[in-house]
């Protein structure tokens, strides 16, 4: 079966005027996919239009495509924004541009997942150089959430993710009726702790107590 490329869907013209920004988790203080899940799009867009200390990211009039990596160890990215620069603020080490959303792409935002294997250090790329390597993985029926309960053997989430998913009905249903043993890892030092839950609300009650 022939693969579907990103621009087969977006149909962007004049690719030399388009830049794609691949947004990644940075250390422990910047996790853009979690920002998307919690609805903090304004902070994500600050990152999308951020200039670093020495170089500008874009030029006036350019179209920018924002992709965010879904999981650190996998090559899948979620489309979260397509916009166009309306004003260069001539600012480094901060948000450097004013922009407008391009409404014709709104239906794909938060739904289009692509597969792309990054082989370069720079994460702001000229579309001409990478767009043919961006393959459509799926178009979701609704906005990306990724919070369906994956099964007891496959639960592997961060503390921030745990705080959010414990309020999801499918997680509550699965965990409030299940006792068991689980492993906690302190990512700051690698230490592990084995916990167990057998109380009134089973694993759900134990995890909420944290």
C-alpha cells in the first residue's frame, strides 16, 4: 500500500516559505505533549514562536507547522498548529513573532499524527528538506487524548500524567476494583519503590493518596 505523506493532506504550496518545528520534551521542565493534553495551548505556541539567543527562527510571512512528539522513544508526532508570521518583533531569547492561525487547517489540529524519524540536531527545519519524510500514521476521529486505560500490564506513566488520568472514568473504573503491586521510580536518582494496594478503593485509592 502506498504511503500517504503529510503534504498529501495539507497541500501546502511554496514549500520554501514553510518551516516545520518539531517540539520535544526538554529536561523535566518542558513537556509539550502534556501541555497539549491539559489544554495549555498558549504556552505551546510561545514555544512554537520562540527565538533562541543567537538566531531567529522564522521570517515575516512564513508559514509555520507545529508538531509535538507524542512519546520520547517513538517517532510519532501530533500536529498542533499551523500559522503564518504577521510581524517580526526582532526579539531574541523570547517570543519573537506575531502570527495568525490558518483556519483551513483547523480540522487537522490535534487529530493528525505523522511518523518522522529525526536525524538532525536542529528541530526547526525547512519544509522542503523534511516534508517528504513525514508520513501520515492516522487521522483521529477526535482530538488527541491518549488517556484510555491501556491494560494493567501496560501502565507506565509519569506523575503528571497520573494526576490527570485518575479523573478519567475508564481509569477510575479499572483501578477502583483492582488490588495489586506496583513499582514507583524516582527519576531524579533512579531509586525504586514497590507499593501495594488492598484498601477500600484498591489501587485507585492508594494512588490518589499520593
